[in-house]
């Protein structure tokens, strides 16, 4: 079996770094939304919040959604490659993929409906506080999952062998 056919050949580092970087960007966006936007939304009167959400919420989604899609695609590609190659860190990549999938599932489970409702001009002003409390709780979950995914990706990067790594050395150590 040639080295290129070896099931333990290393992962392309650029793909792994890209997956980690995009996932981190999404996590930072989620954290900023939670720590900056949500408190300012909660401090606003309901009518002002709904007006702001029509621009700030839409902008947040326009930035975050492509990052989530890119994170999901890149982490999935790296995780699949890691398992196919039996690469070091494959369980970390698999766990990162599960965390990113968890984030993605939150869109149809909660955020799509909640965001659409908040963008509806007929949304009742007396329902804003309750919906913002729920939105904040769901966003904390999204933020936590995205931070976990980032940490898992970064941890997997640390265990990636360098370009000159000899997989047979791993077998000799075990």
C-alpha cells in the first residue's frame, strides 16, 4: 500500500484551519449577539425593539447564516475525511460536527419561526418581553454549542500531525 493509499494519512491542514476559523467566526457572532444585542434589545421599549429587530435581526441573520452553512460544510468535510483516513483527532472532528449540527437544527426548531414572528408587523407589543426572554435562552444554547464546536475543532487541530509525521511511529508506540 502506498503512502497516498494509507488509511492513516494526515488531513489537509488548510481545510481543518478553515473549518476552525469559520466555526470560531460564527461562535463570536453568536456571543456578541448575546452579550451586546440582546441586552440592548431587552432595554428598549417593545415598539423600538421591533423596529430595530427589522434591521439588526435581519443583518445578524445575513452575517451568521452563511457562516453557519460554511462551518457545517467544512467541519463535515474534515470530519468525514478524518474518519475515512483514521486520522488522529477524528473523534474531536466528529464531536465538532455534532455540535455544529446541533446549532443548525436550532434554526428550524426555534429561530426561523421566532424571527419571522418578530418581523411580523402584527406582533403584539405585550408579547415582546416574553419572546425576547425565550430568544435569549435559545441563543445561549446556540452560543454554547458553537463555542463547544470551536473548542473541539481547535483541539483537533492541535492533535493533527505535522506534514512530516510518520504514522508507523504511532503504531510502534502502541
